[in-house]
C-alpha cells in the first residue's frame, strides 16, 4: 500500500483517480493531494460531497464508480494523490504519482555533407538537446541523449528510414527522412538501387558514353554502307554504258562495211 502508480499527462489533459476496489464495499471516500490538501470528500449514505475551492469546476465525480476525474491538469498539479475508501469493516488506499509535462515540440533534423562524400552527418535538435550521427551508405550510428527532466532525443534507423524522436514521459514527436534521399552523396556500387543510366545498373557516364559510341559507330557504318552502295551502282551503270557503246559501235561498223562492199561491186560492174 505504500507504493504509488506513476501517471504521466500533458498540460491540459484529464486524470482519473479510481478507488482500490468496488464502490459497493465502502461508505466514505476521500481524495487527498500531497497528504495535506483535500481535493474532495464523499459520504455515500448521505450522498453528500464537498470540494476544496482550488478544485471547484475542475473535477468530475462519478457516483456509480466513485471515481474522480481531474480536468485540465497543469504542471503544478504534479504530485502524490491518495484515494481513501473506508467502511466499518475495512479501509483501502490507492496512490497515484502524477507528473504533468509540456508537450514536446517537433524536432529539427538536418543533414550535412562531409569532405568525404560517402559520409554524411545527421543532426537532430529539440528542447535544448542535440544529437549527431554519421551515416555511410546504408548504415547510421544510433544515438540518444536524455536530460535530467526526462526529455529524450534519439536518432535511429528503422526500415530504411532515418528517424529523429523527441519525447518526454507524456508525449513524443518525430521527424524522418528516407535513406534513399541521402544516397546521392555517394555512388552506389550494387544493383539494389542503380543510379541513373541503364536498367542493369550501368553508371550514367558509361551509358552516355556507350550511347554516344554506338550512335557514332552506327552513323559511321550507315554512311559507309550508303557510300559503298552508291559506288556499286555507279560502277554497274558505267559497265552497262561501255557495253552498250561497244555494241552500237559494232553494229554501225558492220553497217558501214556492208555499204562499202555494195558500192565497190557496183563500180566494178
């Protein structure tokens, strides 16, 4: 009965104080703050309850369960709360140690390229705390720092996502970035995430070079092929022309000879 249950809330939240046991077992109920301040008293037989002015309009009582809800908690509400339930036969006490925190702010995650472009430095900041981690390829050093007030700042990797987590016992907020967003700082050598180029993971330079080479080679080959084709056609045309001229010359020669022979015969006659 001496121990207390820790309870964490953010400013503005509600906190319910429940009795230790069933409401039907007890007659009188008392809610006490830090052992000296009476929050509320309830006498079940008389159906009468009283509240301390400090908690007027800030508490909500449930007669069925005899639980008391403290609304809109503030940091000065942090402390020890005791719920005492009694009857002629027994007494039960429930204790709660309430801690109220401001909600944490979203952390700031920044990235810095080092002189070695295969390494980057990630820095996570929040609530006057800062933590840095070096990342290389797909790995990052996991780091965490905690303040005496329970505020923590951690940097880690989960499922290829770099996460910066800012938290206190009552709230947390995160900032994240995917690992692939950092990979452009270093050339990837495997085929898991090929850089721009061809689909087989060929570097862009080689792809561009090969494309240029292939284009130049194809262009040269096509030009040479076209030139060769033109030369063959011209040669063939020239040969046919020569043959045609020879044939025509032969026909003309034969025709002239025949005429000459006829003329000679007529003269002799």
